[in-house]
C-alpha cells in the first residue's frame, strides 16, 4: 500500500471543516443554550416508564434463560 501525500494545509482545512460541522450539527456553538420545545404529558411519561420496565424485565428474563442454558 502506498502512502498518499496530502499537503499539510489541506489536512488542517479538512480537520477544521469536520470540527466546525460537528459543532454546528450538535448545537455546541458559543452562546448555544438548550431550550426544550415541548413538555411531556403524564400519559407519555407513564408509557415511557412502562416500556422501560418491560425492557428491563425482558433483559432479566433473557439473562436468567442464558444462565440456565449454560
């Protein structure tokens, strides 16, 4: 495999562009603040909690099954 010579200036420019893009996409620019756009109602919170409980139960059951099979 041959090594490709990339001018240092081009490499720095590409790295800078990649970093700036990442900052813009994540909202990590100077002065950025987190502002929630909405609120979850009680039913949504309960539904999400139920799904989390179900997932934890399924994981515990899978762990128990794996322990029995070994």
